[in-house]
């Protein structure tokens, strides 16, 4: 078990180290860089969407996606992080309190 952990740790370290080391040796076209940036954004949005819509393998209800939406809009508008978190949590809590699950 310890050997597996050490091998995985070394592999993770080498993968993370390869980015800065190879950045100067490999040049990507502007199109390729744009595609990679868009891909990262799509992956993050998919993660947020699946986390907000499905909880324990079932529909999360309307309150949680609404809270995530409020938080997302505030973050997009560059609101302070504390406000984003409190507004998202308050939206979800108030909707659940109102019986909108």
C-alpha cells in the first residue's frame, strides 16, 4: 500500500512539474490555447451543474440550483466572496423554508 501511495505521489508531482518545465519548449497556436481555456471553463461549469442538480443520485430540488445561480451571478458581477457565499446560502435556505424544495 505504501509503495502505491509513493508511486502515485511521485507521478502527481512529475505531472505538475512538467507544466512549468515544458511551457518554454512547447508552443501552442492561439487557437489551441483558446480551446484549452474554453475546455477548462466547460469542465468547471459541468462540475458546478452536476453538483447543484443532483444530490445523492436524485434531483436536488429547486432551492439548491437557485442558490447556486444567485451565487454564480454575484461572482460573475465580481461581488465580494463573503457576499456570494451568504447570498447563495440564504437563497437556498429561504426557498427551503418557504417549502420550495
